């Protein structure tokens, strides 16, 4: 079994991007959603994109973005993957893939078994399914809230490529991996010292816990 793939999401400074690289993260996520405390503008995207190139796989996270907005993000960040974290339909995911030629991670909000079952309609169009806690109705930001969901709901997922997210941190990630056997994890709030501010020490600790799990159980 190969090592758990780790994505650190919501990076917004050179220091914390390099902390993720040094800690051995596989993917770095950058948020393009103005209501998020982790939102970065296109100029910052260009700087961080250049810094991350060749060091880590870059993921551009957007929420129901238009083609024009996606193109601007791609031109500046030069991501390796797109993460669609809104209400994009399977048809929209397929259209984004066809238009931009990049692999797509589709976030699925989970609160019930029906939410997990509904994810099957994305299996043929998304490259990776990302299971996250379903945002509260009317939430201004549909993710990055540090909220976990019932991991038991993932018992029967059929997708081959998927990631677990939602409320993960260094304290619970080994338990989450034991419980779900997820091939990949994604974390944002759990490696922050305050909302929107990443912490290099917490990033390193998170990676250490995952690699201990890999060494013991994978
Ligand atoms: O991080 C954000 O601000 C964000 C904004 C809009 C959509 C998704 C966002 N983050 C993603 O949410 C999950 C869970 O994050 P957390 O660890 O529970 O804080 C993760 O996939 C982030 O990529």
C-alpha cells in the first residue's frame, strides 16, 4: 500500500507554502473565494505559483467559478489540479475538464448516506472525489470550517480516488485514517494558529502523524 497523499489547503504566504513543502506534503491548495479568510488575489497567486512549481502539486480551489475566473486563476497560479468546491453539477465538472484540460477534484458535502450515494454521479467525470462536511444551510463559505462529519458514512464508497477532509488535525488524523482507510487527506483549519493563518509547526506535526500511520499500518 502506498503512503497517504496529503494536501494542505488554504496556503497564502511563501513561508507557509515552503513549510508544507519541507514537511513533505504532496499538494498545496490555494483558495480563490473572496468570502474566505484564505482567499488570495491573482498577484499573490502568481508569486506563490512560481514558488511552488516543481516543489509541490498546486491545487486551485474555486466555488462555482465562471470560465473567465478559472482562466485568470490558471494564468496566474498555473495549477496542476482544480478543486471545485461549490454546487457544480457533473455536467459542469465535465465541461471544466474539457475546457481547461486539468484534472479536477470535486468536493462532496456529506451529512447523510444519501450525500455519499449522490457522489457516484461524479465518479466518471471527476479525477478525485473529496468528501467534506456539508456546509450549514446559508453558510457564507462552503468549506474550511474545521467541522468533521460521521466517517462511518464512507464505509461503502465505490470511488477509487478519493480524499477525506473536514475537521482533520494532528490529534485526530491517525484515527480518521484507521477508521476510513482513506488514500488521501486534506486539511485547512487544523493546521492554523488562528482562522486563516497557517502554522508551520502544526503543518509539520500533521505530516508526522500521517507518516507514523503510514509506517505502522500501510
Ligand atoms: O478553506 C477555505 O476557506 C474554503 C473555502 C471555500 C471552500 C472550501 C474551503 N476549504 C476546504 O474545506 C475543506 C475542509 O477544511 P477544514 O480542514 O475543515 O478547515 C478542505 O477541503 C479545504 O480544502
